[in-house]
């Protein structure tokens, strides 16, 4: 089994070597920023949250016991603090739409796939659908929204999502299934001009 590339840096940071934490930031900041952006829908808020997550991780690094992978532990911090920030922002809908021109920065999957050379009409339709998807995502309950983001945008495995959200694997799968159905229902309604709250 290959050596965990984060382990030496984590252990150095736990021993008090502040410089060992820098490679951890460089390795994971894009993924955490992408998660923050999808959660909050605002670049400035996402930047603030990303910085907050890494400050918290540095302050709590001695509490990390390697029972989970470092990225999983980092995602747990990001999800907790992101949900707190969402509540502070009065649970506003996500305002930044997923776009063909703005794919996830670190290997996550967008919620749509482009043809190599789409026509202007096709591109317009896809951007419209991306906006509808993002609006529907913003209206999901927080927990369901997080599961969809972690699976469909971040591209995480079910097991990783279960560890991050501290849920049973079956619960993650069933809630993701329900969230997908709710989003599909929202999209159908929106395409016919009857946007409604996703439940």
C-alpha cells in the first residue's frame, strides 16, 4: 500500500514545525475552496471560509489521530464551518450558477457535460439548465445539499462522504437518491416555468 503523502507533513506540523503545514495547504486548498464555493455560492465568502478552515486545521492538528485520511478530516472541518456560515448568512440560496466555463478546479465533476463544439443555442440551453440545477441545489436542505456537492461536484466516494458527514453508508446513498429525485423534479418544474422549493 503506498505511503500517505500527507503523513510526514502532518506529523511534522503536530511536532510543532509550522513549515510542515504549508505543503498541506498547497496540496488541498483548491479542493477546499471549490467545496466552499459550491456551498456558499460567493467567491469572497469561499475565500474567507477556506482560510478559516486551514487556520482551524492548523490549530487543531494535534487532535488529528489518523483514524481517517487527512483530506477527510479537513472536509469535516470545512463542512461544519460552512454550514455554520450558511446559517449566519440566513440560509440564502446559492447565487453562483454552475457553468460550462467554470468547472471545478481540482478534479471534481460538474453537473453537466459539454460537447466538444456546442452550438450557441445548445450552449445557452445548457447554461440555463446549469443555473436551474444550481438554484435547485441551493434550495435543498443543508444536509442533502452537502451530500450532492460532495458526491456530484467533489467526486468523493460514498465511504468518504459517510466519514465526512458521520453518517451510515446506507443513509448517504438513500439521501443522495432522494436529493437527485428532488432536483430532477425541480428541473422539470422550472423548465415548464413553475419553479418551486425543493423538499
